[in-house]
């Protein structure tokens, strides 16, 4: 589950980041496309953080039962 969230988060964030840079390079004004890119970047970042938290919870649970 956390790997899927990492992947989805990275996909949305990187794609939207690339597109917003491209849009701002041509014309520096706020449009609906730039707003949608910012929303997609926020969604991607949120998915990435949730995946990271889930990974930490799973790792902590595994460390409780298995010593290194």
C-alpha cells in the first residue's frame, strides 16, 4: 500500500511540477491550468507523506517483533 502511495504521489507531483514550470516559462500569470497543477502537486505531496507515514508505522511494528 505504501509503495503505491509513493508511486502515485511521485507521479502527480513530478508531472504537475514539470507542467507548472513549463507554463510559467511561457507566460508568468496565474491561470486555471497553473491552479490545477498546484492542486495536483498538493495531492501528490499528500499521497507521498501518507505513504511515508504508513511505511514508518509498518517498520516500527516489524522492529518490535524482530531484532536486528
